[in-house]
C-alpha cells in the first residue's frame, strides 16, 4: 500500500508558567492510502497534539515542534511556512474537531460555511460551490439539502451538525481526514450512524483516515490499524486483530480490561491503578513503570526500544525485548513477569 503520510520521531513541547510540558515524545507512524489508523489512549496522552502538529495548528510561540519530520509526499510539513501550510490545510489534509457546535459559526448559514473552502482553494463560482455543497450534504445523509443549505447551525441536531462538519472536511476531496473524537458527544445510535458514514465515504472517495479516540468500541468497528499512545509515546501498534486479541503491552491490556464486555459473564471491570506521569518532568525509562504490575528493574532505568512481534505488530516493552531476556526466557526466571 502507498504511504500518504509518514511521521518520524515527532517531539512537541509547550512552555508554561510551570515549566515545559513534553506533550509528544518521539512519536512515529505511517498512514497508507485508503486505510483507517486509530490513535487511542487516555486523555492527556498526546493524541490531539499529534493531530494538531500534522495540521500545523500548534499555537506559537508557546507551543513548538522541537524535533522530527511529518512527511506528506515530498514535503516536510514541519518546515513549511504558514502560507504554504494554508494551501494544504483543508485541501489535502482536513480535520474534524471534537465539538461540532464550536466548529461552526452560529451567525453564518451552513451553506456559506460549507462552500467557503471551495471558493477559497478551488476558486469555484458561487453557484458551482453551492451545487457541490448540496451534493456533499446528500453524501453525509442530510435530508432536504436544498432547504438545509440556507439554515443556521442552531436549527440542526448534534448528530446533523457532526455530519455537516464531516461534509465541510471532505468537500475539497482531501487525501487525509483527521477525525478528533468525532463521536464523543453523540448518543450510541447517532454514533453508529456516523461510523457507518465514515466507512461509506472511505469506500466512495478512498480517503485515508486518522481517528483520534479513547473509545475502543469505536476503534473495533472502523480501524484497520491501531496505535496505542501513553505519556506522549506510542507504546504498541498493530492491526485490529493484533491489538484486540494479541496485545502485548501491559497498558494496552489494561485499556482492554477497562472496556465493558457483553459476551462474558464477569461484570467487573479491571481499572488501571494510578495516574499517567507528569509530563513537566517525564520519567526515565518506560513511562508506564509506576502503574505496571509486571515492571522489572530495567523498566525504570531505560526506555525500551521498539520490538517487532510479527507482520505490522510492534511493541515498546522490556517484557518483549531480547536484551532483557524476552518474555519466554524471563518468564521462566520470574513468575511475576508471566502475563
């Protein structure tokens, strides 16, 4: 599969009155044409900052990318000027933000907002832009699009506003769509409709999707590959089956054990004890050490390197690293390592 995006060793920092927050620390991943990559993890792990970095939306001067590359084709997005980024943002790479109500201007009609990008970037006439806007309102399932085109955001339900935001993100036919918690504020019925809409749009347009979420139920329905983030780092990546059935990192296993299951008699959830580390002063070694029931002495001293498990499955964990004996060897020596 063709790569449409490559992120290599991305580091993002924010300067605050309390010090420097190391929000993203060495994130690397790729996105292939026509696939959905889900980035999952607890709140504050760096998911949204990573997506904002791709869009060039890190607020300066307090926020900045200190290291790494974001390659879109032959362009390194971290090196582009704002004027050049503006030509890519919304055209080649679009983003759906978390709250559709705040993403829409309440004083401007839906039609004006959905066609603004077309007239700005593709120089379409007002009538041509209107025709395309109505077409995309139909695509995302808005009934009576000719009438709805003239209405204001407050005249739509939450689910319909989310559909409109999706239409706005897709109307310039981008290569990449970044969806940041697109179903968080929606009830489960509307959530299912939005996820079905993503699958339909991807089949029709071939767009590549980066889905930012903490909801593993959403991930299970739409993701082709999954990257698990913790404390500003990606700790495990793999396809959907790797992560849900063969997870190797203790944090990934903890996330899965925290999800309610309807196919098992056990009703009790198993929470992950403790809290994520303070990113003002990131810990030495593996950031999950303090919360891990299987931590070894080496975990607190050195950050594990990426270990290849098989196919596209990688994990950053000393339990899998051959330098620490590996899982199978170490398990014979110490029972508490055996997961």
